[in-house]
C-alpha cells in the first residue's frame, strides 16, 4: 500500500445553502466520509486549512500575504490515505462531499523522502 494526498479545492456554495443547518449537514457528510475511510483502514490524517496565510518565495524569500487565488482554486484542506495504487485512491476520493458544491480533489502519490 502507498500513501496518497487529497488536496481539496473549494467549490462555490450557493447563498441559499449557507444556512447554519445546511452547513452543519454538509460538515456531517465530511465526518461520515472520513469515518468510513477510517473503518476501512485507509485514512491516515487530514485537516482543513485556514483561508489566509503568507507565501515565502524566491531566492530573496519575499514574504507576501496570501494565497490569493480565485475562491474555487484555494486549497481548503487535505487528507492522507492509503491505497493500493493511484486508481484506487482516485476511486476512494469520489465519495468526498466537496463535489456537492463543485469543488475538486487533486489526488497525488506521496513520494517517500530519504532522510
């Protein structure tokens, strides 16, 4: 089994669906999906990310506020899972609730880093 990272890029939640009740129901779908991955023994870790931060870039290590991308392109969180191969990791990602709001999941193999 290899490890894969899911990078979640937000979709657009329609204003009509932003009530506290709808948001709690959507959050429960995330909990249920992650719980199912845990019960399958494939979930390793994951967290949502705050929207703000800073970017350090270039040889001069210039610091800017960010990331500032279009809302739908902001990475909103990640999970790390175990899967036999990329195809299985992609298939497992299809249960993610982010798709309900037009979001996306980028599935990437984690390359072991020799220390």
